C-alpha cells in the first residue's frame, strides 16, 4: 500500500499542530502509512487521500476564514464529492458541514449534512453552558469510526467544549450522541463525510482510537 | 454523562514552573512541558498554565512552552497570565492553547471579553476572577475583585463582575479566593457558590486546597463544574487517580478511563 496523504486544512483557525501530532501518533500506533500534512493549499486538499477540516472559534469567523482561502471550498468539494475521499470535520469544522449556523448571526454552512447549528438548551436550567468537559457517547448506529471503542455510560470519554450543536434534518445522519440535559449530536456521518462535535485530538484514548479508525476508514 | 473535571495548575515564571514539581523520576522538575506530560499520562482532565512572568518581553517563552505542550499532550490546556489584547488571545490559541484566561485586562475593560468571544467563540474565553471577602463578620457576605496577585483592590463586587463577564461572552469562570490561596484550608465555598449560582457558565473552584475532601466540597457545596489545585498534586500529596477515586466515592461523576493510549509513559 502506498503512503496516503492526509490533509488537515489550515485556514487560520488555530491549534492545528496539536491535531497534526495526534494524527501522526494515531497513524504510528495503528500501523498506518500516512503522511499528515497541514496545508492551506487547495491543490493539496483536492488531491489528498483523506481530508480533515478542523475548526475552533465562532461559526461565522471560521466560515470567513475558509472563504478567505481562494479555491479552498471548491477543493474540499472536489475531494469529498468528486473523488469521494474520506472527510472528517472536527468541532466547528463538523458544524460547517451543516446548512447554516445560528451563532451571533445566520451563516451559511457547506450543506453537506443538512441541518442547523443552534444553541444548546439543556432541559435542566442548572446545567451550565458551554457543554464543557468529558462526556460519554451513546451510539445511534454502528459505524466504522466507532469500531472497537467502548461507548455508553461505562465507556470511554470524549472532550467537548461548545455552546452550539448540529441538529441534522435527517436523524439517520447521527452516529452518536452525548447526553447533557437532553441529546447533543456528537458524531455525524453521511457516506464518506463525517464529523465530530468533540475534539478527538484532545480526547486521549478515545480520540486516538477514533482518529486511527478514520485513517483506516474505507467508506 | 458529563463528568466533574480535575485541573492541575502550574504557575510558570520565565519559562519555569514556580517552586518546581516533585514527581519521582521527573528529569527536570522546573520544566512545564515535562510536568504537563506527567499530568496527561496521569489522567488529568485538563491542565492550566498561569504565567506570572512580569516582563512583556518574555512572552515568546510562554508561547514556546504552550506550543511544545500542545504537541506532546492530547488533553485540553488553558493558559492565562498577562493576556491584555485580542491579539494576545490569538497568539496563545495559535500556539496550541484550547482556552485562554483573561484576568486584569477583563477588569479594566470588560468589553475585551466580548471582542475575544466574538472572534474566537465563548467556549475558549475564561475569565479569571481573584476575589477577597470584604464584608465584616456578621454581615451578608460580599467579595471584591483584586488584581495584581491580590494586591490591588478595585472596588468591584465579585458576583456582579462574574455576571457581567458571563454576559459579555466568557465561556467559563476561574474563581480564586485570594483569602484562601496558599492556606491549604479549603476553597472559599460561599464565594464559589455565590458565583456559580449567579451565572449559567461553568465555574472552576480555585485557591486553598489542602486535601481531597476540599475537592469534593468545591463541587458538592460550591457548585463548581471543575476543581483546580496545585500543590497537593505537584508535591505528591495525592495523585490524580487518588483524587478521582475519592471524589467518585463521594458520589461525584468522574472520568475514570485508564489514561494513556499505550503502556508507554512519558517518564
């Protein structure tokens, strides 16, 4: 098997070295021959074998950052929809897969996983927002990205930090939820496109296992 | 279910951990990155660096530490100390901090919190509130914000300030009792509770931990979402695992995942 290129899109959204190191470590530990590439070059993204869209910050600001790189959205679209490459959005990168975000202003997303990104409103008013910290996952269906990862109340934990969450129009797009005064979408997937609300690069064991699963994913 | 977080805090000055960290086998007790790796392997839920370097020129040293920590540790990192502008916040986030704590600058200009939250999202903006009790015994409790390590009074009511910065967009409040800090006599639970009840964002209890029961009380009585401690962890009085086990035994929901992804430890 030849070396695969994994493009992590760098569009000024911060903290990508940590993500790159996590992908490198997951590749090494899972015996995956992958070249992890932090890039702002649309050509690299369009030709990559796998694409990761991270995102930290406010929705509109991330969208602006993505738009500010000429040709990047076209390159992402080519990789994900033209070539059918495995595509992973992380945190706001996952939220950008939605139709639109409602944080501060209504901002269009990519519309790849139709739905809105709206504020978390726990039923119990004593629950704090942001949903911040370590929570367990409850799978809605089987998925390769969760293979071998202990889930449920006694399972491993994922690190969340967000005030807004994606609610897909089609519930079948939800792979796993966290519970925080009600369901919170944690992992979505449609075909070769997936996204995590939590931060796998900050989620220690669960995170490295999920990244390894992504690197081996053949959707 | 969301778990209560335990956050070891390292005070960093000129690139070195203040007073050092006493772990068996640690090559360099003063290296913040080495200490961070140990806490990552030990299962800490987050890590906090507070930079107490006086000079502005040494900022690059802090950014380097943050960057090396983020590359070595797959756990969330909050960094505070000397953050004055939106650009300071951006530099720390780009270096690899997950959250940035603003202290004095938020007291001087609460709108800085709003500008930073709008730019980077509320989830990564922490406001660090240092407060002292100013009410005489026998009167209703009141706390005042102090800056510069507890030296300078501001005349600002701590609970009202907490409400204000939460409205401005702070995603979390790090509440330190300057009366309790360093005393090892437990958190100021009334302060923690008063602020936790006043805001909808998570509160981190800080200042005064002397034993594991203090961590339990910070959550059970103080209403904190996370507990921060320094010396009990740095000087080996308790491990993160012991603290978690103690808190779980007291009925708190804790993350008890075995921490490292492999058998390899950073030592």
